[in-house]
C-alpha cells in the first residue's frame, strides 16, 4: 500500500512555507507521494464549499516542491480536460524530467460548467473528449512525429520535444459512473476516486475495474487503485478515515483489503482545516503527518 499526503493547497493555511514544511516532513517520514488538486475558479454564489474557494495551481505547486524534495512522488488528482492537451503534455513532460521521474498525472473530465465556459470549451461530449485528450498526451510523449486529427483536437505533423525522462508519467483517470470506470480500465495506468466517493463501497468499484481490465486483456497487477482520503482526525461518526488515528489507520487497512493500492490523506477537504487559523491548521496537519506515516 502506497500512503500519500496532500500538501496545503486550499485556504489560508496554503502558504509556500507550509507547503514546503509538509513536503519535506512527509519525505522524511517515508510517505510515498505528495498530492495536489485543481480548481480554476469558484462561481459567485456556488454552494460547493470552502475547499474550492481559493486553490493554488497544482502543477506550479508540484514544480516548486520538486526542488525541495528528492525522493517522494509528485501527483495531481486531477487536471481537467478543458485545457489544451499539447500544452499540458509539454508541462507534464518537463515536470517529469526536472523531478527525476516522480510524477503521477491524474486526468479528469471536469464537472463545473463555468470552468468550461471560461476555457472556451463545450461541456457536452466530455467522455469522448477525455478519451481523445489522453490519446494526444500519449502521442506527444512517445511519437517522434506527432500528428493527430480527431473530433476535438488537431495537431499538424510536428516534433514535440524533449520527451519526458525517464519516460511518460503514469496516467490516472477519475470518475464514478460505470462508463468512467471502464474508460480508466481501457486507457489508463490507474483510477483515482473523487472527494465524494463512498469509501464504504469503493471495493465494488475496484472489482468492476478489475473485471473491465480482464475484458480488455490487461493485467490488473500493475494497475493503481487510488483513494483520495478525505481525512478528518477527531471527527465523530463512523465515516471511513474520520475519528481517532488508530481508527483511521484501521480504515486504511480495510481499504487495502478491498483492493485499493494507494491512499492519500487530504486535509484540504476538512472544512475545519481550510477555515482555521493557519497556525492551528498546520499544528493539526503536522500531528496527522506523524500519526499516519507509513
């Protein structure tokens, strides 16, 4: 089981100093990956909550942290497919190279219509767009001459260099619907759950993906099943990854028994963290880092 930790990215506690403190301490404690997420804008009056109100760019954050760490993985869950795939391919290839091959690239379809509107991209046919998006990424990372003519993207015969070193980063796909899970099984190196995932039922999603992998003739052994752990230390109730640290560690073990290969603890989705005084938020985060280390 790979255990990761999300860096401070949302709200007042998400300062460069706190990002570096979490990243370097997580590496010292043996965590496998640092995680980020994307939110480009917050529509006025939207009810989605404080986590999404003020969010740093995930790739710039990871690039910064790659310079203060040397071993720990660098991961994003997820970049949404309303950006231009050739531009993103270049950014991800460079980040993979400068970090020494530590990147994991999570890709999502997106779910906020206002972000698509602001990007000048249609909200319809997101599934098919996402599939073509991944196809363009892989071509940009592997083909000597990159050429693509699809329903959504066109690339004239071109060299897109340098290629990522030591090779393309693994791609994770998000999604919750059965069609999205099957898409991940066909196209990706892994699947990542959303912040709204019912973790008590995640084993069923893992089983569905494994069945789809077998149907596609793919081996599930190297496939990553990544759980975004919306972790709330000290919270009441029976919700997975909430409560005492002992309970949270038991919950991680249960997720592993259900087929999950990666869990990352994400305090950015605890509204008590993202709305707290930054010093108190960091005190709680550093306590969690120590208590939940691999």
